[in-house]
């Protein structure tokens, strides 16, 4: 088969995937840009072009600043705390312990459930007075502790972040475990011969060799945090007040509750740009550290 025929054959194999990509990704993005400069309400196809009016309105409203703040806090905590805990669990599960496979499966099970199901379950866990946490505190005599986690302006955001970490920690742990399996044993043995203790082996040999796993997990965590929607939607409806109002939830509410689809599209463009910039910055920084390591 000559090269011309092969290229033509390859094109026909790629064409279905290319059509799906254009139909379900490129076209919606282009429509998002179009609607962002209109007063489209999401129902009536008659709309007017307002130029940059939606963007100007958003930058003068408090909701944008609050949503960005909540989203960045959500992302920062899930990236830092989630990966630290996952790395610690990975080291424990990589040790020579009994029923290692059982423990690995147990930590991965939460990732198999949908975020909606997990959100509903944890809503009952967090219930004041009757929830699992409140009941446990009552059992051990700590009745005076405020257990209204989802109803507290200061606690609600961190409560749903904890749920997100609990659900996704299995995936991060598995990725770290895969990285630990590739650490050459001769390096470990050489370190032990040189007198390195357990902590120095971890600090100077194992963690540097996990650079690729760290890059993957941090990138996934950043993307997951910046597009947070499920748990604020299921567990708090963005409340109390606006304490759990993330960018994606604010966009949803603006479009389908307030019927300001054009304005929501403008917020979607801002969110899209923010996600691209922050994710690219993280990947660039981590890749540089990975090369230097």
C-alpha cells in the first residue's frame, strides 16, 4: 500500500472521531463565545448583541470575586491536602503488610460511586444532631460541639472539600502506588548501604523519583478543583449565603435559575480562561521540576 492510499485510509478512520470532537466540543465552545456577547435568556431564540456588556457587568458584581475566591480555596486545599494524604497512604500500602490488596481495594471503592450519590450520602453524614458525625460526638460525650457543618458559613466549603478528597483519594493513591512500584530496588539498597535511614530514603530517593506521578495527580486535582460543581450543587446549593458558590455553580445558577444565559456564557468564558491559565502554569512548573529532578 503506497503512502497516498495509506493517508486516505487513515483519514477515514479518524473522521468519525473528528466529527464527534467538532460536534460536541468545538461547536459548543464557539456557541458559548457567541452567546457571551448577547442577552440570550436560554429559551427564546431572539436575542440582541450587547458586545462586552456581560463581561463589564460581571467584573462589577460581587458574585465573580466570591466565586473565584471559593474556587481557588477549593482547588488549593484539594491539591495540597488531597495529594499529601494520598502520598502517605501510598507509602503505607506499599509496605509489607498483611491484606495489602484488601486495603488497596477499600481505599479505591469510593471512586466507583458518582459524585451525586456521594454528595447525598455525606449530606446525611453531616446532618446536625442525627447524622453519623453528630451521633459519634454524642456517644463520646462531646455534645456541645456545633455539628451543623453544611449550615455554617465558615465550615460549609471545607466540609464539601473533605468529601471531594475522600472520594478522589483512591485514584491519587493508585497513581502514587504505581510510581512507587517503579523505584529501582538497587537504589534503595545503595542508600541503605550508605547509611540512609527510612526518612532519608523517602526524602532523597523515592519522592524525587515520583515526579511524574506528582505531575499527573496535581494536574488532575487542579482541573477537578477549578471545575467543582457536583458537591456545592447536591449538598449546599451554593450556600449558606454564597459560601460554597464556585465558578461553575454560579454559572449554572445564572443560566438556569436567573435565565441570564448570555451572562452565564460570559462567566463560562472567564472560567475557561482561568482553568487554562492555572492548569498550564502548574503543568509548566511541574514539568520543569520533573526534568531537573
